[in-house]
């Protein structure tokens, strides 16, 4: 069971168990990425679906989101809080990023979206909060987004939190796209179109494009792009366009959406972005281009008013109701009991994290012996760089390298980034 980070003022939760739970989710996240990148059996996704754990992950993610909004700012303002070590605090902040990363990996599959059940509504609300934040800030200074000089451990932690928030918001773009791929529930579609007006939010993201200027945010870091490659779209660009395609061209969506003057004018802005270069990279967008041309000269009928019983999300509001007026008390309690670890606790946690990021331990989770990524035979050697792909002989590794190169770079960069973050906070 996933434990809360002290969302009461008693001793119901156990701090060590929560941090151990974080380690388990981190391992699941890393294993899921390895399986998806190497196109192996995605048993992590299968287990999460079959045991009904996706709603639990969504709840845990939103719980930490609420903590970051309500408790973390209070905690940073407490005069008697000046920790020598922010390691445990960073782990809680990073917990949300770990879960959204895991969800991004598994929600690609339709059965994962179906297994989310009613929590998919909460996930839609979560994505809306992150996308509106992304569109409003439109900044790419991930090291110190506030622009202020970092002079204390708390200020450094706040800067890291802002940087993580940017990355989390980008992951939410992908999660929303997968929801639009598989959504069939009337309540989910209505939530995206009528409650949150997601098409206009996505248009704003296309317009401001916070992940792409002279540099582009690719694989969790800003990269300089050669002049000849600047017209190539990133994965994030593609996710936004596919989400728009899904929301605007599905018939059940068109019946629900209100094409009033404001919404229509916002959507028609997309015509300026639908260039031949873009359509060459995403050919399906030619249908969206035709649809927008038709929309420009017509006035769609208003949405039909249907009397229906509509589901509503519960997680965010339930957490706020349960803890209203308790935020300062929670912050003070956690300063004393949760974020004031002893030297022995820190050493124990460091040892456990060393095991968490030990790929030899992770490989033991595989239900069968590893197979060669090239020929499929039983393998005993693996890629020395990413440690994620196995081979039976050197010849197979050389032969498979052109296919493995991109996945190898992605896994290596992600692992190095996590380790750097942990070193900074240890």
C-alpha cells in the first residue's frame, strides 16, 4: 500500500515505509523504461493493470502535488527550519516526477487507460493543471527558473522543484495525448472539451512552444539544434498535434465541443502552423488542415444539450477537504519527524538507493533469462554504456548498434541525471 507523506497530524504513517515505497516505484519506473526501450515484454505494465494499481499511482501522484502546493511553501518559510541535508525533502519532491514518468511509459497502452478507471478523470484534471502552468510560464531556464541567485539550501531546493515542475509538465503533455487516443467515456471527453477546453490550451502551447526556441528541450535537457534541423519537430510537438487531431476530428468530440467565436478563432490560429514541412513529418495532419479550412467558412451547430449523469474527479478535492486548515501543523510536524533524519538514517537510505540504481538487482526482476537483442538467443553480456540491452556475442552487439543507439543514449542520460540530482541533495 502506498503511504501518505504525513497528511495528518498523528503517527499513522511511517516515514521509513514511505521512502521504501518510493524506492519500489523508482525501480518499477526504471524497469518499465528498460522494457519499453528494448521492446521486451512489458511485465511491469501488465502487473500494474492486473492488480489494479494505476488508480493508486494517480492518487499518490496527486497527493504529492498537493503537498508541494500546500505544505512545501509553508515548510520553506518556517524560521526554525534550516536543514543541513535536503536529501529526504528532494526525494519527496522527486516522487511526483517518478510517478508521472512511469505513467507516461504505461499509458501508451489502451488497457492501462481502461485500468485507470474513474481516476482517469483526476488524471485529466492533473494534466490540465500542468499544461496551463506550462503555457503561462513558457520558460526554459530549468536550472534556476526564478532568475534569483541561489544562496541557501532551501532556495536551491526551491529552484530544483521549479526545474522538476517543468519536466513534469512536459510528461503531462504525453499522458494527455495517450488519454485522447483511448478515451471513450462521455465524462472524460466532456471533461477535456467542456470543462477544461483542452483544444484552446493546446493551441496556446503550439503558439508559445516553451520547449523549443533556439535550443530545444529533448531527452530532459536543452540542446543546441543545427540550423538545418530547426524545422524538425520534437516528440513534444508531435504529442500536442496528435492530441489536437484526436480532440477535433473524432465525431463524438465534435458533437460535444462548443465552437463559439472565441474557440473558433483560437483554433484557426493553427492554420498558420500547418506548413508543408510540418505535414511532411506528420502526414495525418493534412486531415486537420482540411477540417480547419472548412471550419473557417462555416459556423458549426452549437453542442447538443443532453441531460446526463456525469462523473466528476474526487482525489484533489478530497485531499483538500480532509486537510483544510492543517497545512502549517503538517509542515511543523514533518520538520520535526520526517525531514530531520539521523546520520544512521541517512547512511541506511544511501545504501538502499545504491541498490535501487543497481541494474544487476533490477535484472533479477525479469521473469526469465535475458535474450540477445539481435538474434534472440540466451545472452550473458550486456551494453557497457546503458546496461539495458543484452547480447550473446560481440558480433550481435555491433550488428544491433544502429537500432540500439538512440535507446542507449536515452537510458544513459536519464540515469546520469537522476544520479547527479541525488548527489546534489546528499
